C-alpha cells in the first residue's frame, strides 16, 4: 500500500497516544429537500471570468468577501495574483490526481467524486491549511468552481483564517427550514471560490452533520453539479465522529499527515475509519525537506 510507503518516507516518530472512538451517530433530523433555485443561485451563476491571476468577481462589491493577503502570504497561503509561488507549485501537483478523480468519477467508478473531505488523524496536522490552499488552487483555474465548506463546526477555522465574519452558516442551514442553501454561500474575491462558513456553535452539531438534511445536501451537490468541486474542512478523525460521518458522504478523502510527527499506528487507526471510502489520498505535510519551506509528499491508499 502506498500510504505505508509514504509513512515510511516520512519516518514517523513516537505514538501520540490512543484516541477514543464513539459510535453514537444519531440522526434526529427529518427528511428534507432543497428547492432547485436555492442551489442554482450558487451553482448556475458562472461568474468565473477565467482570469487565473486576478482577485476579482462580478458579484456586487458589498457581497464579496475580501481577504487579507498580507496575512495569508505570511502564513504560506497561495495568492493567485502572484506568478511563481512554491506553495502554488506544490498544490498544482497535489490537486492533479484529485481533479482527475473528481472529473473522471464515472469512468473510475468513484461515486460523488467531486466531493472532497480534508481530514487528519489528530489535531493540528494542517487540514485547514491544505483545504484552503487546495480550494484557492483549483478556483484559480479557468472555468473551475469551488465551494469550500467549513465542516469543522466545533472549531471553525476557515472563517478565522480568511477573516470571514458573516453568518449564518452550515449549522443554521441544517438546524431548520428557514434558511436556504444559497443564503449561506459567500462569494469571495476569487471568482471561482465560494465559501460556506460553519455557523454558530451548536450542542448537537455532530447529529446535525449526520442528519438526513446533510445527506441530502451532499447528494444534491454531487448529482446535480458533478463538474463543481466541493471541499469540506473537518475535525480530526480520532478526536470526534464528525469526520468519519462526513467521509461516508464524499467521494474522496484527503488524509493530511504531519510528517515526522504523527505515529504510523495513529495514522493506521485513522485509515481504518475510512475503509468504506472509495478514495483515500495521503498528503504528507510539514516535512523537513527545507528549513523555510514545506514539502508535500503524496500517496494513494
Ligand atoms: N505546510 C505548511 N506550511 C506552513 N504552515 C503550515 C503548514 N501546514 C500547517 N501550517 C500551519 O500549522 C498550523 C496548524 O495548521 P491547521 O490549522 O491547518 O491544522 P488543522 O489540522 O486544521 O488543525 P485543527 O485540527 O486544529 O483544525 C496553522 O498555523 C497553519 O497555518
Ligand atoms: Mg482545522
């Protein structure tokens, strides 16, 4: 298995200790459908102008989320307006097999191949960093539409990193019938990139993520808009059940592994939770190839 090779390559160190697994996935939601126009408001408005190097959009100015590029630069994120960035190069090769699966899902027999979950075994391995960079990298391509969903609802980081303050988000949408899906989608200054924030903290967020409404949402996102890429940022697999629940709703899982830190047995414990997934890709993060820059290895399970 190439994930083992990838782990070997990263010469993973000491065990970080065992993590609890809870099997209590409760569904307390009733079946729900989505009016087509709510989805179309997001998906059928193709305002990607195809200019890969611009921070731009055709949506009304006041509704556009603008990013703090200085902060993002400082923290190693891709800026599509900058010509040559090492991180952009790295994500160009990281995204290649992901996009090939996403767009060739039917031929490859991968269901929901355009839905991509970014997770890891334990906290802090670089999920949010990778999810945002992957989203920016794909969205910067001509004619590509990406929806980045912050599904780490207990510890929302996509909004924090990107400086997004607006609500409601995924939790409010899942909680009731008052909010349409189109209400929680934010257009950003990168024309092909939209974001769904996590929303408010909720006592039953795990149950909401496992609900029929969430299942219907993921089905809708995969069936009607197979050419659009949906990326979910999530919590670690061994810390809570959310990521495992979400993994059953997506076609591809990216398992971010902090190289030289996360122990192999920990990673394999996480991989076991993904056994039913069609595609699990291992992304080695924070390797020591260079003092200042991070190298990404890549493997397929
Ligand atoms: N390749 C990288 N290069 C530079 N900084 C990185 C890299 N990967 C992660 N980081 C930084 O490491 C920290 C942890 O990363 P991140 O928040 O993405 O992890 P996470 O897995 O999402 O954590 P959590 O489990 O808490 O959600 C952040 O400050 C992030 O900017
Ligand atoms: Mg995170």
